């Protein structure tokens, strides 16, 4: 059964110490190419889903939370290092969740690119 069939999005870190659940009402599905995301996660781009902050909760464990130089708050598992969420006061009612941390990431393919001007030259953008 996929997360779309259970009407709840679930996920967590690689080691299983941190888990979360969220509403299936996804506002945005995107690949972020900004340098900040790339450095924080250690990847050429980061796939995110965006939901209402009030519809997200950690259900197991406590992630480490830190603030970046951009003013954003990021969380990750303190045991295995999996990047989990991103929040910024400019979008206080939303939280971004790394698509790779979802139990069923295949249900949430990115539909757009954000900060494409910061992409690495060898990364292909989503074509409409």
C-alpha cells in the first residue's frame, strides 16, 4: 500500500531513529538547485515536497535543528545524518520535507525546478 492510499505521508531517516507523518495535501514538488541546499545535503540538487506546517509532526525521535546563514531552519537525524526538513520565516505556514526521506518517494516526483540559475552546469532541468 502506498502513502497515497493511506492518506498520510510517512517517512524518516536512514537509521530509523527519527520518523514523521504529514498530510497528503502537498502544495509543491520541486528540485532545488540552490547552493545552500546542495551543501546542506551533499547532492547536486535536492527534491522537496512542501506542505502546511500544521499538518506535519515528528512521530519518533528528535532531529537536530540548526539555522543556516540564510535564516532557514534545517533538521537532520543526529544519529545517521539524514537531512529531513527545511523551514523559513518567509513561509512560516509551510515546511519542506526531503523527498528522499519519504517512505514512498516514488509517489512525489518533482514537477518544477527552483533556483535553476544556481544549478550545476551538468544537471538537467525538468522539461515541460
